[in-house]
C-alpha cells in the first residue's frame, strides 16, 4: 500500500459526524432497478461533486472533504478527473491530476463515505486506451475498498449508445473487473447523460452496472423524468452522479419548484445524487463565492445561494 494512502487512512477523523455510512451499508450493488447495500435494502447517498480537477484543484484536498462530511453531512463525493487534451488536464499532466484524485479518494475512505471516481470527459470514446489504463490503476489501488464507485464516462454527447458508448464501456469494464470484480460501475449515457432509455434498451451484461442520469433543475423538467421512469421500468438502475439547482449552462438562479419535483422523484426511486459543484467559479452552480480563498470552514456569507441551499438540504434543515 502506498505511504500516502496509509497516512490518509490512519487519520483520526474526529471531525466526522456521519462516519460509518459505508460500514453500515457495505459495498453497493444493483438489484433490478435499485442500488442496494450488503443487506439487500435500497441505499441512496447524497453529496457534492468536485469541479473539473484541472481548474479547481485547490479543493481536491482532505481538508475540503473533511469539512463537507463534518459540516454538510455528505455521504458521497465525486472526484471529477479533467481529461480533455485541450484543457491541460489528465492527458497533459497525468501524475498531477491523479494525485488530486487520490487525495479525494483517500479522504473519502478515511471518512467512511462513498466516492465516485469520474472520468470527466465528453469524448471518452476517442481515448479508450487512456481510460483503460487509468481505471486499471484505480482498480488495482482501491478495488478492495467498498467505498468505490467507478464512473467510466461522465457525459457522452450526441453519439450512439449501442455503436459508440456501449463498446467503449465494455472495454473499460473488462479492465476494471480484472482487478475489482465487485464494486459498482456507472456508465454515462448519450446526450449529456440524459438518454438513459437508450441504455436500458441495450444494457451492458455485467453483474454490477448502473447508468448515469444528469439533470439541471432550471432546464430539465418532466420530460426527462419520464425518460428516466421509462428506463427504471425497463429494469435498469440509475445513479444521478451530477445534478444542479440552476440551468444546464451553470448559470441562473435556483429553480426551487423544479428542484422539489426532482428531489421527490429521486426519493421515490431511491436514487443517489452528487450535486455540481465544489467550486468558486462565478456562476450559479458554484457553492463558494469567487472572492473567498478558504478551502473549508465557509460561513453562510461566503457561500452562494446554491451553496447555502445545498448545505441546508444535505443537513436536512
């Protein structure tokens, strides 16, 4: 085991209020159209997604994760590995970006919450070998931990599920399963992870795969919920690895009515969710105001409208 991982796992998380969600539920797996724990009962966990790692790397720290667990009561976090070649991400600086991802993963394990390892890309089919190499490394390092969820494709764009996304996913899944036969794998779906119905019509044959649904409440409404309902009715499990209270562009204000409708849908179907984003970017989807320099310990005045809303929601206030 790597020294950094040993150190992270040995941290005394006295600051953690909700430690034990993984101990309580164990490894997540699909059972029909539900995600369940070792006990066989549906499990829904909620938390925050980090921003693209190459742009908001200052928040890829144990300090930030610890604070989100202690103060926000998250039971899920998402490490979004920025991949794209034109954005100074993983393809240009693999060691730097992997180090960021590992800091979040190690902190999640130390806090006993679930963590999504996210290949955050819109064109993953163009770099299959890169994804295979990355997830092989992650599975070798972390496959023994029940905290791990592999998100092997964030958001495919306007491509075919059966001809493009599914063949890519099958190759990456095979690479993961060589080292980790058990942990949950979630697969992005076409059209920014909205066409879950297409995946449901031609599912991947693996013992533990779910499909990714993304929504932004001010943009996506009943028609997308109907599509998600169709996929569930066809018998596949879904996970909301990214959702927002604002517009899909990341801008605008909170659509409170739509958020309430989406939350009711998620609760009805026991859907887990990670909200976008742990970021100080000057947009509606960021949780931290742009002038704030802290990576934890944010006050209400230092959080955006979205940040304060999500904190209250996760704390069930």
